[in-house]
């Protein structure tokens, strides 16, 4: 999922900075559709998502610790999951 969010944010940033967007709101509003498009491309095999790797020399952020260790108790497993693991094909 990190790959999808990163690529979508990068693409939207490029879209906004190139002047093709009619404003910040326009760029922000196309985010959900682009995430859906990226997921479809990953499931369809058009894009091969790369796993996200956290720099383990740095501490895990507090938000990440609370969310992935307390709220959704999966620990470091969130780094290993791919799009396919979230959906039944």
C-alpha cells in the first residue's frame, strides 16, 4: 500500500506542478481515483509493486508505533504486505 500511496502522491504532485491542475483542490480531488487506478494496475499485473522498506537505523515514528502495534496489532508485517494480500483474486 505504501508503494501505491507514494506513486499516486508523486504523480499528483507532478500534475499540480506542471500547471495542468486547475488548483490545489483539483489535484487533491483526483487522489482517490488515482489510488484506485494504481490498485487496478497492480492487480492486473501492469505494475509490479515494490515492497516498502523502513530505514531501521531510524526509530519507528510514534504514530506508526501506536497504529501498527496497538490499533492494528500487526507490528512490522505492514512493511511486507503487497496489494494482492489485501484482496482475494
